[in-house]
């Protein structure tokens, strides 16, 4: 089904905000392998990952590397997949926002005959990546959708709602926190000015609500007192502020006695990241996640992350979790294929998965048909659910029993 202009405007706005979070990277070309072979002794089975640059905590790709490494290490230490170790090939040619470098990475993946699929990537240049992968017949498993191309490409298989998890903040504010007066704090980027209206159209109109006050904070702003004061009177604040803006904004609210429930995306902050960024102000903040952190699936992820010594890493958030899940999806398909995956067989296998279990991290996912929610404008978003958590007493706690809420109601 074709995209409406409204859908494309929303994705463009979200992408612009995400792009501002990405940071510059040093070119380093393709490189192989996180995690050793462990007890697996067969021929390595390779998959491709686009985006890692390995610089610092605000780079989503680096967070993904941690999740990939945790999954590979655990799988290979347990004997691999039918005796075959998994091996990641990373394209670290630069930031995920550079169209030329993303396209170069895509060509590298397509030209490597040993690559049968991608597992995990997050780039803001889907139009530079997806056509190349489509032509090569390479499935992008567990990849994070951020562009209109990602949401419509036949090779893209996201595990969550991708960029639309921003609209999930509003859905959870309404359904779980029962907010009636919803305000927003946003970075002052041109495209971000479209977000309040579009979030309302996608998530709030069906709930008979709307976004009230919206404040746009310049990226160079130091004193956020006046901006924070505008949140007074709201019963929920949705923040899409960047990682270097959010702590000062929350501090300014609290200094003025404004203690409204405030939500952030778990793709920007995990529990360790909240502690480091906000200090004591982290207590009481809410995180919106695409996944259930209180499920058996998350317990398995936590064990694997602990095994590589990364439990307290600021990189431990939704992005690292989805990368870990993406590798496990690839391993599941390789197992189904008897340890002999080809590009065609991987694509066919994922297209025939009708009830893929993530052990409670998400509802079971049907990859076999397009998603109809949201008017069918986001066919690759086969799972539009989000969950809510609150940070209290040094840990994340489930809100609303950790139940899944649909972005589109």
C-alpha cells in the first residue's frame, strides 16, 4: 500500500531527530568478528552489520555492537548453530547518517558471497541501503526501521516499531498513565516541529487526545529554566530531547518544583545511562521501550550481557537489546536451514515465520504478511507494541504490569 503524505512527513521528522543523535566516526572499512568460536568448530557462518563506528556512548551503532557481541559469544560458547560458529562482519565506514558510506557498506555486503543476511542495523539512509540489499536478495533481520524505505522494503524485518516508538510515548501516556494534558519537549530542529501534530494524528486522535504545549530547545541552549517552566500544568511530558539536552531540562523542571511524569525512549537511555546522565534526578523518570524488560527473553539477554562484562555499560539499552535479538533471529533461521543458509533460503524462511517467539520480549511476531495497523502505511512494522517502565531506587520497574500497548491503539 502506498504511503500517505502524512506518513512520509512523520518518518522524515523522526529520522531528522534521530540523525542529530548520530555522531561522526573514523573510517575503518570492513572488519570481522565479535566473539570467539567458543566450542563451535565447524565452518563459520557470517552475517553483516552496517553502521558500527566504535567511538562513544551516543552512537547507536556502537550500542548495537555490544548486543551483537553478547549474542555471538553466548551462541558460540554453547557450540554454535549445529556446530557452526556465527561471525559478524562489520562495515565501519562511518556514521549511519552518511548516504555515500551507507551505500558503500551495502555494496560490500552484496558483493561478499559468504554473507547470507544482515542482522541488525540502524541507519538514517534507507534509500541508500535497501535497494542494494533488495537486488542482492539479502534479508535485513531485526533491523531498526527509521525511513519510509525501511517500512516498505520487502527485505526488511524489524522486530519492533522502529522510529514510530516515538508515537508510542504518547500511546503509553494515554493508556497507562491516563494523561489528559500532554506536553512535549523537543530539540529545535526544523523537522521536529512537525512531530507534535503527527504524533497526535498517529497515536492520540483515536484516543480523543491531543498534544498541548510543545517547547523547542536549541541545541546550544545552556539555561533551560524558561523552557522547563512551560511544562507547568501538564500531567505528562514526552521528551525527544537529545542525550546532552535531557539532563539539564529535567534538572530545570525539578528546580522549579515541576515533577510531572516525564518519558524518554529506552533507545537513548538504559538504566546505567540514566544514572550517569541524570544522577539523583533519574529517580522517577519513565522509559518507553519496544520490548518487555521483565520477560524470560530479557533475562536471557541480561545473562549474555553479564557474560561479556557489560551489565553496567551505558550502551545497555533498547538498541543493544534489539541487536542481540536480531542475531538470535538469524541463528533461529540458520538452525531451521540445517546450518547451510543461502540468501534465498534465509529470505524464504523468514517470510514463512508466522509465530516467532522472542520469549516475551514482544508478542509473537508474524513475518509472513504485512502489518495492517496504522492504515497499512507501515507494512514492515509487524509489531507496533511498546511498554512502559519507571526508574526507581536504582532499577527499572514495570508500569501497568509491563503490558504491551499498541502505538495505533
